[in-house]
């Protein structure tokens, strides 16, 4: 991968927002580790792809990430981003989403919800993601209507 870690992070998040699962996976090293916010660590491209696949298939509606902050350490090959994940389950955006999720989000929040979190990234010598560690407030009681929180 070419460019700075900041450029890589921007392109990686952009690929999530496109959404383009193949492009997202191209950022990971073969032996990458991914710690989702709710499950045990996953190892390797196949396991990581399987974890991301439902999101890219629209199982949660249209999902986008807005990055509020980045902390980049080029020397140690580390980066952290603080983000809001926004789900849109209105209209066609939610038609492939899980029915209970769609119903709850629409009934309680008008179909648009968000939560906040951060990702810690480790990069290998080639600039590929060797570790992605996610920490988020994604449990349903912590959802809030989209647009109610702005970064400080």
C-alpha cells in the first residue's frame, strides 16, 4: 500500500461507505486479526470477510461511518479513529435489513440510528492492516436517533 497511514485510513473508511467489501478486504494483510466489539478475535481474511458480509449485504440497512478524530503514529505503524456509525432503515435503505431491527429502529427512532466507537489499527511493514480492534457503544439501549450527537 502506498501513502501515509492517514491516507490509508481515509480510503479504508471510504470503502466501507461506498460500500465495497472487496476493496475493504484489500486493505487487510493475509494473517490479519480483527476484534469486533462484541465477539472473540477473528483471524485471517476469510473470517474477517464473513464477519463483514452481512453489513455489506444490507442486513442492517445502509451503514455509513463519519470519522471525528484520527490519531496517527507513523513510526509505530498505529492509528486510532473515533467515529459515528449511522444506520438508515428508511425506504429502500432498510428493505434487506432484519425485520425486527427494521421495525424497532423505525418505531423508536424514525428509522435512522447511530452509535459511537473507535477503531485501533495496527499496520504491517507493507502498510496493510494487521490488526483492527473495535470498541463501540452498539448495544441497543445505547442507540440514539441519528443527528443528536455532534463531535466536540
